[in-house]
């Protein structure tokens, strides 16, 4: 079993801790945060992210997972991912044992897949993305880096989602639609046509509400 550190001490981190506890692949050695939140589901506080400089100089091989959610702006997650890459700390994909991952699915490093997620054949998921609880990604989709698919969102087959996007809770995307980089799809929105520019999209059918 390999050792792993959680980055972040909020609700998203707790969900990841619960997923890792069901895995036989990792031992959680602690979490980092700017604030000491005490024991987090039995996981101890290690300090802030400066601890990774020390970890990088140790002989032990340590993994890390970003336990900070992505509600609107992925900037913090991108910054942390760059730090981990610079320090050459491994960032494996974390996949719940209660997710369904079908054949010929590719998942990038640092991506987290929560309980109840279904990903069908031929789909590719980028790096450091979040596929949240009970979201559904059908066949032959392409999801970019730093994308958050929120709980209960449904993506039909052949969809392309660019980088740095948020697909909101319960949103639906019709088959073969393309969504460019830097889009926010509101909760419950229904995307039936290609989106041609970044922005915030809401409603059924979805319309552009504003720029980001």
C-alpha cells in the first residue's frame, strides 16, 4: 500500500478520505490546510502545503490528491497541481470502488471519481478533474482538464467538454454537443446545442446568462 496526503480540510476532502478508506491501495498519512481543523474523519493535520517541500526531500515515496472542490474558479486547483508537478509528487487518479468504469476509458492523473459515477466505453477524462457523486458520462465523451461534473449531472454520448468547466448539479447535456473551455453550466440546465464561447449558461434550454 502506498502513502497519500490529502490537500485541503473541507467537505470535499472528507468525501475523498471516505473513498480512500474503502481502497486497499493507499494509507492516508494526513491532510494539509492553511487552518488546523483537527482530526478529519480520523486523519491528522500535517500543516500547510509547505510540508510538501519536506516530503519531497524524504526518501519515502508519497502521493497526493487535491481535496479542494471547484465551484466556479479552478485557479487554486491549477496552482496546487503546478506545485505538485514541480516537486515531482505523484498524483494518481482516485476512483471510488462504488463507481462503474467501463471498457476503454482513459482517466488522467489527479482526477477524482466519486461514489455512484458511471463512465461508459470510449470516454477520456483529463487531468485533475472531479466527477462528483452519481454523475453519468456516456460513451465516447472527451472531458478536459480541471473540469468539475457536479452531483447528478448527465452527459450523453459523444460530448466534448473543454478545460476549466463546471457542469452544475443535475444539468443535462444532449449527445454530440461541444462545450468550450471556461464555461459554467448552471444547476439543472439543459444543453441542446453547441456552445461557441465561454460564459455562464442557465435554463432549459440553456441560454447565456453572462461572461465569467
